[in-house]
C-alpha cells in the first residue's frame, strides 16, 4: 500500500527529512500493521539523522522508535491483538529464540535492533511490527502522552531498578531533568522512596524539575554539581548516579559518588572517552554499570504505573509529523523540556 512518510535518503541536518509517498509491504508472518497516531523523538533520532558509520540503513529510512496507534491489519498467524486495538509498540526487536531472549533479556540479543535505528521506524502513517512488540494501551491514556513513554520508561526502569538497585535509603543524582530518560528516572526513583538530586541547564527549568519530583535541583551552568552533591549529603556523596552525558560530566559523576556507590552509564552525548582516575573507583569501591534500553518485560512491568499515572509523561512540544524538521531543531538546540511528540493521521 501507499503511505505518507517523513524519510531520509542521506544524512545531515534537519533538511534531509522529507515528506514523501512510499510503498509499505503487507505485514508478514506474525507481523501487525499499526496505523501510527503519534511518534516521539529521542536523541537517537538526531544521531541516526546525522549518520552513524556502523549502521546499515535501508533507504528511504524512517526514524522513530516511540510509536503508538491502532491495529490496522494482521499478517498471517499474528496473535494477541485485533483490528482497532489501541497499542504501544515496544522499541526493541530481537530474535525471540536465543538464550538472552528466552531469559527475558532481549536487549542482550545479538540480533537486537531498534525501530528507526537499524530497522524502519514510525515517522510514517503506518508501520509493520512483530506481534510480540505490541502492548495494549491503557484506557484514558492519550496517544501523545503514550508516545512519550516507551523508550525512556524501559531505559529508566533497567537503569534505576535493575542496575542502580535504588532504594529508600539512597540519594540519587539524575543528570538533566528535562531529558526523556531522566524525567521518567526521577519519578521511578521517587516511587522507590529515594531522595533525588537532579541538574538543569538554566534557572527557568528548576521549577519543572521539582514538579517531576526532584527534591534538590542544581543549575549545572552556575553551580559545581560535585560540590553541591557533597553539600547536600553531608560530604558523603550520592549513592547512585544516572549518567547519560558522558565526557567530563562522567568524570565528575564518579567524584560525586559515595564510597560503595554506583554510577550507571546509559549514554555519552558529551563524549565517550572520559579520563577516570581509577584510584577513585577501586579505593572508594565504586561500581560503574553499563545499561542500554531495557527488556520488553521491563516496559510490560511498568505499564500498570503508566496506566494509573504514577509515572507520567513529560511532553515539551507537540507537532504534526510533517513538521519534524522543527522538532529536530528544537531538540538539537535543547530548547525543549520533555519529549517532542509528532502527531500522525490526525
Ligand atoms: Zn535473541
């Protein structure tokens, strides 16, 4: 069938995104065609648009891994949903049969892929996805709010609960409250009873960070977050850090961590080769843990909390998909607090 999509044939600035009519194949075995209602942006969209050398794309490529909509058609043998069902799409794709997949750790699958990264994404009117990637949308949760949730929820769930092992006895430092993952991580850490310190880049964002749940907010452009973390913890340092910034910030995250604490790294937007003084790591017995995405089970586990609004989306900008270039510019220039969500088929 023919459909409208925002595609890219080459990599570069927002101008490489183009609206075009393209052909979508019928859903294959155990696939489901979803009519996309909304698709949210992630930093991944920017990296893929700019181009990453190790990823092979099939052009025209569609970005977008945070996808919600309604079931439009079922491929042969597809299970679990019916036409018209409101659904959330799991961002991660995996083989389903390897040891990691059957253990419920599909984000460790050797064939793990992500919609919009190394598989086609949701910047389009429709997308075909495996039936195993669909979750029922809770009643009362609108498409725009729902689209803001999948990737950041499963990423924050694994990082805060499984890797960070956050509990009520902990003070947690979560960088950049306005980022998608951090805005959900703050809420999860609060639900676990922890005390949360977060950072923002400008004073106008302090109130927003507090509204999400941060107990203490540091304006990192004006204050040294290591000194502030020490001050706020009677010189002890924080028990857990969620760091998706990398670079010098990661070096300082290690310094802000208490003896025996944990630093969870989920990304490196500011540089992937920090200089870490290992004496701080071994002598103070700090654990450094890597975390990428989360399993399908993590998102399924979080759904009841999404349904009853104990975890709320933080949406900063809503645009028609056909204005995706504007959304890319806003996220790139850090002009937005919360998720950029594109509406489709409205
Ligand atoms: Zn697998």
